[in-house]
C-alpha cells in the first residue's frame, strides 16, 4: 500500500479548506517512504514523519542523507521514514504551479495557506494511507513549524516530536525579511499578478534576488566570511574605477549562483505561497496566545537551535523550551554556519537524532502517562 | 573663517583622484561647525571631527542631538565640533547627483569611490580651512570606517580616535546584503544606467526596497519584535484568504514607511555610490593585510560595538581591539536595538563619549610618546 522504497508517489486527499476559508479542490500530496511499516498503523508503530524546509522536497534521504538510511540515526532498518512534500510546494503536491481542476494552472487562484493548512493536509494524507498515529514528527525551519503545529493540532496522533531551528511564531524581523523576498518576486514585471505560468515568462530575476537575500539569513556570517572574505571572483576586479555588475567579489558570484540554482528547480509562486505561510506562522493564534498554546502541548517534544542562527535566533528556541507543556530535551548546535546547521552539521545532528530516538524509547508518550495517572499528570 | 555656528557651508577642494585613478573634478565638501576653534589649528587644538553614517548629513547636532551641544558629552562650549558631508553623498558635497562641471548631473560619470577617497577629500577640506591637526575623529558605521582610515592615512593629524560599530574590512556577508540593496536599485527600470536625473523618473521603488532590507540590518530583531510582533496594521487583515499587498502586518507598514521616508530625502545614485564604498572598505588593502595595518596604527583609538549588531557583529570590534597598535579603550553597548544603538542609546553613548574625552585628557597622544621615548615606544 505504501510507495516503493524511496519512490515518489502521490495521494489524492480531496478538498482542503484553508484556515481563512478558501477551498483547494482535488488536492494531492506527494511523498516518499524508506523502511517497512511495522506495528499497528493506528497504534504503536515505527513511523517517523520528516518535514522539509521552505524549498525542500520529499526526498529526505537525499537532503538529509547523513541522517536517514540503514544504520544511520534515523535507521531505515528500524524505522519507516515518511516525508511528504508540503501543500503549496512544487515537488508533486498541489500548489500554485499545479494544474487547476477547472483547467490551466492555479496561479493567483491558489489561496494563502498557513502552516496549519499544511499539517491538516498531511494529516488527511496519512489518513488515506490508513496511518492514524506516528512514533515521531521531526522537522527544521518550516518543517519545524509544521512539527510544532502537529503537536497542537493532532497530539493524539504523534507520540514524540523533534523541532529544529524555528520559533513559536514569526517574529517581526522574519516577516520583514520574508516580505522583502516576496516583494522582489511580485515586483518583477514577469510576475503578471501571479499568472505567469504558460506565458513564456517567469519572474526568475525576482526569485533569484529573493534567494540571495534568503541565503544570507540561512548562512552565518562567520562561515560566509571564512569562505569568501573580500576575495575577488577569479578573473574579475571589483575594485575598478567604476562599479560594474560583471566585476564582482567572490561572495557576489556565490550568491548569484545560489539564486540561479533555485530558479532552475523551484517555482516563484510556490516560493511566495510558502514564504507567506511562514509570515503567518503563529501557534498562539486562536489558542489564547503563544505561551498558553505552548503550555497546552502534551506531546513530549525535543527542541533544538543553532547558536549563530540569525533567522531563528536561539533565544526563540529557549522561549519554546521554557514554556512548552512537555519538554523532552533541549540541544544547541554550535556552528559558524547559522540556520542551515541542522542540515549540514552532520556529526552534531547525528548525536542529536540518536539522543532523540533514545529518549523516545525511555520516556513514555503523553497518552501512556495519562492512562497511568489520569488527566492530572498532563 | 569657519562657517557660522550650525550653518551649512561648502568648501571647494579642487580635483579628487580616486583610489582607482579616476578624477572627480571641482569637488566641494559641505560641512557644519559648532563651538569656537581654540588653540593652534596646526598643533594642539579643540577640534573634534564627527563622521556621519551612510545616509547621514553634516548636521551632527541634529542626528546626535543628545551627544553634541553645550554641556553635553561633546560639549560645544569646550570643543569645536566639525562634521562634513561625505564625498559621494547628496547633502552638499559632490556626488553622483551633483552638477558636473561639463554640464548636467554626474550620474553614471561619477566613479566608484572608497572610504579612503572620502578621507582624502575631508583632509583636503580641513587643509583649505587651515586646520592641520584635530584633537579627535569620531564616527560610527560608515563614519567609523572613515575614522579608522583617518588613523592610518593621517596619523600625524589626528590625536585620538573613537571608532563605533564597524569592522576593519567589509565581511562577505556585508558585501552580500549591501549588493542586494545596490541590485534592487540598479534593476529598477527607472535607474536608466544611473542617468535618471532630469528624466522625470527616479528609481524610488528600488531605493525604498533597498532601505527596507538595510533597516532590518540596522535594527535588532529583539527591538523590532517588541514593537510589532505579529500585529496587523490598523484596519488591515494580513491573514485573509489571499495575500494582498495592502493587507499588511504592522512591521510591513513600518518598513514601507522607512523606505518611503528615505526616497524623500536621499538620492538613489548616492546610495549606490556610498554602499559600494562600504563594499570596498578594507583597511588592509595595500598595507600588507588587515592585522598588519591594524598593528601599524599609532593613534590612540577607542573601539565600541553593540552586543546585538548583526551588520557589524561585536566580534569584529573585538578583532580590531586585539590587533590595534594603540588601543585606548574598548566598550560595548548593551541594547536590543542592534547596530543603530550608537545613535539611539543616548544614556550609554553619553557615558562612552565622556569616558573617551576623559581618556584623551589623561593619555598623551602618540606623537608625545614618540618625542619622549623615541620610536621605540610606538
């Protein structure tokens, strides 16, 4: 019933109604799976749900290759790892670049979505697969936001959670820098109000500019400076008598490469949609505020941050850990790399993931505590 | 001979030859002055040169109103405070928006300049005023870069220096984020290759976008979040069914206001020119590298940074202080405000400035040590 090991597959989940009340008809969620499902799909089992970041896809064994696989921290000989592509993305799940049931591409007809909408869609996806409960949900950055929402939207269906490099809500600074990225896309003349698909034009310049800004929030200034400093790009002179776009510092060339790479693999409208979802990330909304929402959490949750993260500074993870109703553990990645450390500091992440798995064996999930002690304990 | 107290005046300094060999003909430097010059203009005197930041002007008694004036830390009853407008700016000094001697506006004919070019121009300006030596040079951010260059280009003519919130060279991250700002201006169709003056169009949209990004590097995320969090702008709903540019979070409105305000007072080409000068900031260039340049410094210099500065992180000021040949003192501003703390944390800056002035009375300048002990001591 599950997709073949590591193969992309798609599950139709019907209509999704967004938090703001719009309908996304005939939604599909793409996913990949590694390892065999063991145990009761609606009870104790070995499913680990991995949530990707903003421009990620369902191929977690690729982008987290040092974490997922036989013998690795998320050992696919032991665990059934499932990774979906988020609602609104462009790697198989329904998003603004997908075909609309009435014809053409969704484009500007695709509504604004929230992190909660993504989680509801993923929940519906698991339901279609007959999976009613998972051992753990794990994710960083936008994946961490989804993981946090999982613990609050479906606490009975996630036994444990590991939340990496994210905050309990968007900060004003994040909204500011993310809006700068959205604006750089929507002010590209090729944007055409979001309906550029099929016109032969696409806002690649705007998307590349957005990515260049974003990349500077993903990578710590220490790491970028160690690599490039003020070096000139080979064969170019950035110190000439006039400023010229083709006479660059090495870091400019690097950032332009990052921007261009993204335009070759990602859709601008999806980038806007997912970035807007991050702007709207707020686990306190409709739950009596941030700290009340955190305090209400029953799922044993481990929180991880990066000491040099400027996008989701470590104090934001400390804030979550102080207020969380069921804190499993807290860890800090120490790295010059900044936000992306959870993706690239393989040695430290290996320790953290193994520690998390170990804790999930040692500490009973919330519902077992509840059944032993009654509601009092939670 | 000096301009009347607080009045804008302009001094012609002739041709400036840039570091890359271009000539800026008929250059003028604008300035303001507060307090009477006392002492020997070419010897011991009471002149304090204040250097403004990127989009600042010569009206230091306005933008640093709590620091400069009678009875204040930079007491104009005691000191003659002089503040020039930087070469390349648009507040009276020659820059790309100024008239070209051959007619029209400089526009794209204005060459790339460096921090050193600004300091050479300022030195020529003082020379025209008959001032051959100053008690101190003080500046933050781009003004701090100029202050550092003063201590290396004209060590015999600056007795003391106070360098705030800057680094010894541009970091790769700074070059990246500053280039994002330059690009947002030069990719505005109204830019017209830098020759938009007199066309009835100007790249205001690009300049505003640049400022919105820049502002997020000037203001700490703690301060911005304390003020705005995820609040909606009054009367707007940023959580509606579709993303709309006119339904904003409060922080978006705030940043748009910051961007718009700058377009009303600053020229886009000057912004590009000064930002490019910051990209080229490197006191090690042609001096055997960064640490050799710092070690060669003889001017007693105080270094100040801000604990939450993401644009010029505090470790960059620590780096200067570790390597500086003649460190006078080191201070840290503690503030949620980030980089701009040196402009807005008035109480802490008052302490720092008074401490600096006191130290300049207690510690002899480098040339006095040299004359007493010979070259050995320096």
